């Protein structure tokens, strides 16, 4: 059986403007790979309601798992929860369990649980909360859409809370070989090898060092023995000079 598929939706003007470099995609890809879920697509959209709803609608229909990051904080431009509700046709409002978590958190800190902070307790009807042990404000899951914060430390904690609830497949394994030849010299034999192993993914990643061209060839798949055989053939095709 093929592994479940996933997509990620990164939300935020700060990503598209270059003010913030997204680290969450890199982390999520690693964790899903270990869990046996194949990340197939990543989209980045601005803090625009129509754009978010459109992307959510397309992705949740096309993939088994959709993970969002960003836009669930206390400010006016944090509109992800509202967009998820709109995409599912669900009502959204302050929910008692989320409100209780946040109220207790701010009470312990001696900080006012003001109206802005209460925005983080707005959850669409029918959603289940995703635990956030870092800053308490929860994410939530709505069917196959899992909504998380954009702050990397919080995002990572939410991913850890979510993963045990996801159905995974076979973890993706990989091996790599550095070949000190240009891609033009290795393309044909590498293509023939890929045809002999259609169950595996083979990628060539070129580099140049001190005027010498080379490529790192990576073989990926879920069958370790098959990867070993393919790598042995690759090494025979391109022995060290």
C-alpha cells in the first residue's frame, strides 16, 4: 500500500515579503518522512482570506493530510481559524475548553486575559484541539486539516502532539553517492538505472567545487534491500576515479 500523502500550507505576508525565513517546512518534511507520510506539495499564501480558503479547499481534497502554519495568533491579521471555518462551512466562536486553557495560563503569569488573547480560543465547531505545551494556545484539527502556529518552537511542539494521531506508512529510507562527474556524463546511465527500479526515487543534485563538477545522487524508497541493490549498481557504474 502506498504511504499517505500530505500537503503543507504556509500562511503569512512576512514569509512572502522575505522578512521571515520559513523553517517549518524543513522540520515537517523530516518528521513526516520518519512517520511514513509523504509530503507532496507546499504552498505559501498571503494573509488574504480568499487565497487561504481557496488553497485549503484544493489541498484538503487532494491529499490525505494538510498541515497549516501561521495566522492563529491574537492580532487582526491572524485569520487562519476563520478561513478554515469558512472552507468547511462551520461556525466559529470562543470555545470553552480552549478558553479555559488560556485563562489558566495567563492567570499563572499574572497577565490580563484580554480580548485580543481570547481570539486564540476561537475554534471552528467540530474541531479537536492540538496540544501546545510551549505557549498553551492550541492548534486544532478539522477532518484532515491540522492548523498550527507559525513560531517554529510552537509549531514543532504541535507536530509532536499531532503525529501519534496520524496513520503512517513505511518510513522513507535513503542512501547517497557523491560522483565527481558532471551531470551530462551521468544522466544516461542514471536514467537507465532509474528505469530498472521504478519503485525507487533517484535524484541528482549537482555541485561545483574548485572548478570540478560533480553530483550527489540520492536513492530513496521504503525497501531497504532494494535500495542496497540499486546503490551497488550505481557504485559499479561510477567507481571512484
